[in-house]
C-alpha cells in the first residue's frame, strides 16, 4: 500500500511557489506521503530537479508527469519524461499515454473553463480526479459522478501550488512504492481517493 499525490506543481510551472528543495524536504518530514508526481504545466524541468534531489532519500519516489492544455481542456500524463506532440487534443494525449503504457488523468474536470467538462464523456482516460482542493465541492461531486458513470478509476490529489497545500488530497494505491506497480494499480482501479482538508 502506498500513498501518492498525483498532481503537484513546482516553480517551473510559473504559478507555484514550491521549489524542488522545499518539496523534497516536505516529503522527507511527512509521516507517510513519500511519493508524488511532479506535474508542471508544459515542462519537465521541475521533475528533473526534484527527482535529482530526491535520490538522497531512499524512501522518496518522484514520478515524472506533465499537465498539458489541450484543445478542449487540461490532461495530466504520468509515467514518462516525454512530452506529448502537437497538435495537442485530448484524444492525442490519451493515445500518447496508451502507446507508452503510462497513464492519462483528467484533472478537475468541471473546475474552470480550461477543464474538459462534458467533453470528458467522449474520452477513455486512465482515471479521473474526483477530489481536487482547487475545485468547489459541487465541482468535485460532479467529477465523482462522472467517474462512476464512465466506470473509471478515481484519484484524489492536492494540485499544490504552495508547500502548505501538499497532502490536501492524495490517493491510497494498492501497490508497492514502484512506478510500474503504481501505474498498473491505477489502471486496474486499485485506488482510494482521500480528502484531507485538515491542516497538518
Ligand atoms: Zn494543476
């Protein structure tokens, strides 16, 4: 069993204050959250820095990820250091993930105009974010309904843009702390989304 935050931004996203060092320090001191996917907007730079710092700690695992703006809304890809090619449509990004045997998650499907909204019903992503603290309770409720309707695995994330936000949401995954096992467990729905809005 492993607890994973599948959606975290670093300063390389441009809208986050989380430096690689602060992220690794926070994971080092956290009692159980030791695994995160760095999912910056459009860049792998943050992942490279964080994963390099994390090699000093045996218990920390950093997964490569990216949050891309597609023609119809945001999609998160986790498991590869490659970036999806243009043109970036939701379909090409999901296909890109499938071809590499990694995962594509629809983040906060109903949060803002940059989210996929009802277009998600046409897609076959790996999983849906059913809890994102940056979405309203109503938007999260709609996301949960969508995941149930499409019969897709459910994940919860922090979508942290500041270090205090880390751990607000995370996913309990039935896997060892190993990237391939984690990705396979998400694909087969062995996930339990957990909301944690209590300050640590
Ligand atoms: Zn995000």
